[in-house]
C-alpha cells in the first residue's frame, strides 16, 4: 500500500493501530458537527476502521491516516473512496473525503494532505474526474475544495440531509 509524504505530513493507509486516534477524532463533537452531526462511539469507530482497512484490500485505494512527520501526532484522514453511498443523485466517480482534527485546523494541513492524495489519484486512477460532497453550512470545506479545484455540479440529498456535490477534473 502507498505511503505519501509532504513537507509536514506522512500519509499511511489506515490500520487497526489507528483506532485510538480515530476514536478521539470521531468522538470530538466539534469535528463531527459537519460530517455526522454527532460524535461517534467505539463500536461505530471500529466499524469505520474496519471499513477503511477493507477498502484498501478490495479496491486498492482508500483512506490515509495523516500524521505529523515530526513527532507522529495524528492529524486526521484523507482518502479516495468508493463507499457506494445511497445518495441522490448518485456518484459516478471516485469520491474524495477528508477530515482534520480540531487542534490542527487552520494550519494548511488539510490542503497539504488533500493535494498529495489528489496528485496520487491523478497519476494512478484512470478516471476523468473525482467528486466530493459537502453539507451546505460547511464553509471551511467549501473553501478548501475550491482551492484544490473542486466546483459544484449538483445539489443532492444524503441520509435525509441536503448536500452539495462537487467535481474536479483529473490533471494529466
């Protein structure tokens, strides 16, 4: 599996050893307010961890855990996903997703990790574009998505909530 590095980050595919860090991240209500609307407990986080590990095994890509190269602090995750979400309208391309822990927000780390994964995707996935979805009130994610080349293409619904679907063309 692929390890990516940036000037400040090391991105490694999610493993079971990431569970405690993921539990802290997904248990933080400030972090989950735009993603889930509530914090997650150990059972749900363990299921997410297993999903992330299996994702790599089945499709050859998935979520990377982002850690500070200096010291190894867990920053969050970023990934190329095929979750086969039941959303309207459905995705027709690989999805990009990211999440940065509250203590690391506002430092450019999300962009650094996302740009590394997008460069990997552009070089390894034979697809014309990637997509993402963002809740309409998540201004920081919209700002980041725009900075890395995503543009809205549709309004949609996921799990009863309004979402905005965005796309980014592959850069050859």
